[in-house]
C-alpha cells in the first residue's frame, strides 16, 4: 500500500511531529507510515484523513502486490 | 491516555525509576554478600538477588514508554514472541552444546538465568526494532 501523506502534510504545512501530536502517535510512527514500513490501522488511517480533511482513499492507495 | 495505552494496562513511567532502584539495590546486596560484609548464606543470597533482579526486569518490561501507539504495541508483541522463541531454542540447543564441550547431554542452566536471558533478549529486540522503525 502506498500513501501521499508527505504531500498532504506539505499542503497543510504540518511537520511530522505536528501531525503525530494531532492524532496521538509518535513522530517515528508517522515516518514509518510515510516510508511504507508500517501500514496503519483503520482507526489511525481515518484519523489521518480527518486531519487532512479529505477522503481516506485520497491518501492511501492499494498496490498490485496487495 | 489514549485507547492503546488503556488496552495494554502498562505501568506508568515512574515504575522505570523504581525498577532501576531495585536493580541497583540488588547488585549492591549481591556485592556485599560476596565480599562477606553481609553474613548471609551464599545460596540464600543468590536466590534473593536473582528474584529481585527478575522483579526489576519484569517492571521494566511492562512499564510504558512516553508515547505508546499501535506501532510500539506491535514492536512489543514481536519482541515478546522473539524472546519466547529464544527461550525455547536455548533449552533445546544448550544440551547439545554441553555434549560438545562437557560430554554430558544436560541442561544445567537454572530457571532464573534462563528468564533473565529471555528478558535481556526482549530488551535487545525492542531496542533494535525501535531504532529501525
């Protein structure tokens, strides 16, 4: 699964730390999600989409291998 | 406290200081017993030291860090699983190692030593996985 969290953060002018604080996780977790080393739970994905005020499908996308 | 922190029922961070305190006092007790400042039977001193050291390690293992989220929970569970597998492998492989070096097919490691090594393995795995997340 791939995501465009980095782009969404740039649009909203948020650092990883700020996004992490908003959704109650560590900065390292946000970094792991952005670099596709960790796939977030549904709850976390929905929280992220709420911060970016967009649909979760606009942030996360399934890949062929999924 | 978020839902993940509530679900885990981990101890508050203050218990880390308590654990280090117990560890320090245990090591001090052991040293004083070895140099015979404290007149305690060697086996009793060893049992007391091992038990309190295990309590300290357990407290460290079940105390939450500053931020506990779903990724740290996953890392914890992986580290626990890895230390359990290590424990089983240790019990199975040690007699063969003893056979090679001593010629006797025995497991002569105590339960306390095994548990302490499992805890240390758990902490090592936590450290490695947290660094590479």
